[in-house]
């Protein structure tokens, strides 16, 4: 039996024995077979003199050979039994190698069902001429792309040479180091000189073009979307500067954005030097760019100071949410924007905990992930409970003027490292030694290890939420037998985020009668709105009300884009609506092969398929 690591229950690797320091990749991208093949050369360091094996994580990889790169000597290895989520342990025997540092070259290829990659046929792209491929490694999918120590506790630098056929451009989470035509293909070179955890290795291949939007930023996408994206994300440099003022220097050199095809399963992914984002952010009015502020923030929280296992995921996401909201407030000079957004986050957290159950151990801020796939644990909890905890601490120490210098010191202290919640706590207490008494009040056990809502709700200012609340109340209380008191101008003075919040509040109520939804649609043109966050909540209101009008639109929405934040709740709503359940399952079955692995995997669970 292969044993998982005591330090990281989601990895087989044992970096305490032998640790990987850097990686060189030589890859061919083969669209006809849907595989990446080539070599991964790992520079490794013998940490424990008597360690006899290098242990790596793999998943669905075909290993062809393993050698000591310098001598060419073949190295023996075994592949353990495949766990459906964690993959197979690869154990390479090192007994013949005596040097402290050496290079292991692994020749291998990925499987067409590689969980980190999605392969799209030309018809599935905007341009329809060229195929497309992209990766999503977080949390534990890197092992299906490269044999590696797939734990965020290990940080490596990497270089890569990737061959692709004409018309295609290769991008990675690294600095671009030039390209060269070679026969019928082009080789693209990359270099990531800052040590990163495996989950930040990323690649995209497609007919990509770019436009400069700032001194260190290009926006990349298929040419059909480049202009729109350049407009939408024109605030990138301002956001970077604001982030630097809060967090310290930006160490990654370049900050580019790549707009992926609609099946990209997340809103954004903080791949270093090249954030990946969903095209559902292209609202046309820059109203959804808080996601960019979020991914920029990860350049510090996550990418520089990293959770050492997925159990400490809130150190990545809670801190990022917390700083993201400070950046957005600063950028838009909107008084109380941070409170407004935090209030919305609190509501999302309570919905999440209501759905998962308040006793669910995975609603702990620091959960035990022994035997648990991080994709199953993923939720709003690390984001919003983490954010609320930091908000609480900020208030406790006397507000931003005290807490922001602490944040900077924390990021500086732990940059280039991976840390646990416990290490964060020690540093916090050490930094605020003279405030020792205030920390005696903190119930760490309740915040970190108790499921359910946080023990304390901060006082969020409700000023910006006021119009939303009023309008919600009026719609809930209106008796449709009486005269309609609403007007098409009701939403005129609300920002799109306030409209989104108003719908979110209505979703907390008992389902509205269909007649009210019809009236809303007639007055406010709800069905023709294209802002994805608004559309998402509007469709959900319809499904909860069992409004037949919403069915086709909602099924279309979950088919034409694959962002899990939108797709999962809608499929769950369909599941709850018994008469529609079968139809939704059929749509999922027909569509699952064009979904990314992780999305298909979690939606199957949401629909209770194969149980
Ligand atoms: N790093 C996450 C995305 C992620 C988390 C991918 C876990 C795989 C496993 C990214 O930074 C993120 O949080 N994205 C959010 C955006 C946001 C503003 C909260 C999303 O995708 O919606
Ligand atoms: Zn994030």
C-alpha cells in the first residue's frame, strides 16, 4: 500500500527525505492524440543522507524511462496502485546515486483523460479554425501533467521548451523566452525564476493574440475577443500599483491576462505571470473586474506566501479576498464598497453553510483533509470565513492603520515559503506582543476548528445595501392582487453590483410567485441582461419559483459556459425541482465530455449520479 505524506494528506511525496528544487520540461503537444509527451528533468536534493527513494505523485501518466541525466544510468522505479483521486505513487530508487544534488530525467506522456488538461476541437473555439488546449492544476491535478512532488509545501523554479504546430501560440505561467521555427513546428521557451508550488504550473495553446494594456501587462485571447478584453481589463496597472502599495514589490516581472474559452471552470486562476480568466467577466462595463483584483492579490498571498497543504487553503484565499476588497475600495473611491462586498460575502457564506450543513466538518476554516479530495472540499468557506476572521483581527488590533503594516510585514517575512495556520498565528502574536491582552479574547478553536458560521459577525456598514434591501422588501411584500407599485426606473440608480445584491437577497427568501417574476421581467428586462452574475441569480430565482420560462435559458447557460460557480448551483436547483431533474441529468450527460474534468466530476455529485 502506498502511503500518503504525514505533512500533506493529499500527496505521496516526501520532500523531507528528497526534495525537488527545479524542473526542466521538454514537451510536444499532440492535438490528434490529445497527449503531451516529452521529458521532465528534475533537479533534486538529498535532504536525508540515508533516504533511498525519490517519491513523486503521478496520475494517469505513461512512464517510458527514468535516468540519471548526467550519467545516463537507468533508474529503477515502481508505480503504486492508482487511487481514483490521488493517483499513483511513483517511487524511484536512488541507491546508486551518491551526490547530494543530481538530475533525474523522466520520459513520459499524459493520458487523453489527464485531469489537468482540457482539449478543444476547432469548432469549440471562437475562431473555429484551430484547436485549443489549456490546463488547470490547482489543487492536485499537476500530477496528471508532470510527475512531481504535488504538494504546495515544495517550491521549484522551472524552464520549458514546448513544440506546437503552425498557427498555434503556447503560453505558460512563466516569462516568455522567445520562440523558434523548427521544421513544421515552433518551439516556445519559458522560464520561471521564482520558486513556485506545482499547482501554479500552467499551459495554454491556441490561436492566441495579445494587446498591451499596461507597462507590464498584455491581454491574450483568441483574436475575436482581444479588443473587448483590452477594454474590460484596462485598469490592470492601477490595480497592480494599489496592490504593491499594500503588499510590497511585485516580484514576477510580467503580469499578463489570458481569456480562456467558456469551459474554463473558474472565474480566475492566479497562474504566475499569466492569470487565467473566464470570458464570463467580459460584461462590457468593467463591473466584474474584482476578480482581476483578486488574482493580482494572489501574486503575494498564495504565490509568494503559500499554504503548505490544502488544509490551510484559507491562508491563500481568505487573505486574498481580504486584500482584494481593500484594492477595489481604493480603486473606485466608493465609500463603503468594502463593507458592501463583505456583506455580500457573508451572505454567500451562509448559503454555503446552509447547503453543506452546519455540522459538516469541511465547513471548518482549517479542515482535516485526510482522504478528502480538495475538489470535494472546495467552497466559499476558506474565502469568506477566512476574510471574516481577518476582518475581525483587523478590528481587534485597532483598524487598518495597525493591521496593514502587519500584513506587509507578514508577506515580507514568509515570501518564497509555504506556511501553516499555526505559523501565521505565531507571527501575529509576535508582531503584536504589546497587544497580548486583546488576543486572549480570540477563540481560535471556534474560528479554526468548529464547523458552521463564524463565532462573531463583524459590524458591516449597510449603506450601499440599503436600496437593495428596500427593493427586496417591496417585492416580497407586494400583493399581486393589488395595483403594481413598481416602475421601470426602479433599478436606474443602482449599480450593477447593487442589482446583483438585490437578486441575491431575493434568493434568500421563499421562492417568489411566478407572477412577480413576470412583472419584474416586463419592467426591468431581466431576461435580456448579459452580466453573468446578474443572469446567474435571475435564472436561479426562476428555477426556485418553478418558472417554466427559465428552464431553457438555464440549460443553455450551463451548457455554453462551464464556470463552476454558476453551473453547480443551477444544476442543484434543477435537481431540487423534481419534474425537471431528468431533463437536467440528460443535458449534463450530453454535455459532460465537453466539460473540464473537475467540473464534470463535481456536477455528477451535485446531481447524485452514480450513487
Ligand atoms: N485560486 C482560485 C481558483 C481555484 C481554487 C482553482 C481552488 C482551483 C482550486 C482563484 O484565485 C479564485 O479564487 N477564483 C475565484 C475568483 C474570486 C474573485 C473569488 C473564482 O474562480 O470564482
Ligand atoms: Zn483566489
